[in-house]
């Protein structure tokens, strides 16, 4: 399917996932991946609020689990490792010492 077809599937949905036709899969291309993502977001008037909400998804996709590949995985790991207990509104993905509630207030 074309990028337009992929995007059309979600135009009626409340989603922050941005589909990019071609995947960039190596860590060295972080800057290029972000630039391309922002360019496509602007072209299709999609608001990008947070790097963690974006996913570069290949032509083969699994909408049930929304796979996150390559570059975005690197970004996600960096964000998770920077979320500590000193930030009361964030989750530390590596801390299982207590139960936490996470409320999306957006």
C-alpha cells in the first residue's frame, strides 16, 4: 500500500503513530530518521508531540502490536533509560520495586 493508503486507515483514529514508507534501520541514521519523520509529518499536517510516540514502520506491519524497528528502538531505549524515579510523572521501565499508575493527561 502507498503511504497515503496507510495514513488514510488512521485519519479517523486518535493516533500519534506516523507511518514512514521506507525504514531507516541503523543507529548511525538517527538524525536522518528524525529529519525525514518531521518532513513527512509537516507534509501531511501531522503533529509530532514526542519522539517516543513516533514509529518508523516498514511496509510489512503488524497493527496489533505496532512493532517499532531500528532507529526508533534506539530512541525509545534512550528515553527509558533517562526516566528515573526523580521524575514523578514518568515511568522507569527498569524499576519493578513498586506498583505504579500511569495516567495519560493529554
